[in-house]
C-alpha cells in the first residue's frame, strides 16, 4: 500500500502537466514498514534527462538521485520509488517500464496525461525484476 497526500498529488500533477507532451518524472521520498506499506513524505520533481524520445521515455538525473541518497543516509526516509507520465497514454506499465523495473524495493507511480491534463495515477510494485509490475493500492490521505 502506498500513501500520498492530496498536496503531493497536486505537485506530481503540476510537474507532469508542465512536462507534457514529453514524459515527466521524479522521485518519491518516504518511509517503508516491514510489511511493505509505504508512506510518501516528499515529492522531488526531476527534469527528464532523455535528449531523444522524451515523448515516450524518461530518465531521472542520476546526480539528483545520488545527492538525495547522500542527504537521506542515516535517517528514516529513503528513496521509495519514482513517478512518470505517459503522454496521451494509459496509466499502466509499458513493456519498456517492465524491462526497466529492476529494483523490487521501488514503487512505480504512472500517470496518464491527455492533452496536457493528468487523468489517472496508478501505483505498481515490481514482481519479477525486469519482467513484470503489478498494481498496488494507492491511498490518498
């Protein structure tokens, strides 16, 4: 189960709508219980580092990710996942998403953004690394 606040969803929406018609992306900071329940505490929008195919691919800046890992080291929070959009597409994993899902500890939030407006937001977790993602509960607080 993934928990997000309405203000966090608004921040995701604003970033992904601004990125349209390209894919937008960012990182999710939060806490995770031993049963896997995850509470997102912070949204970190990131520029899409893709210089080609940005309308159907995304890449979070690795420098940003490493800076956040250093900042969070030793605390309760960690990078718990990332979010990205599918411009004029469904909020479901693409085959490329499933191939890129290489870390079972990461949550995938995928949004559909149609004509510049976010329509859906769904959460997924990795079942088999590099092969499949499954839906997980997304709770709005």
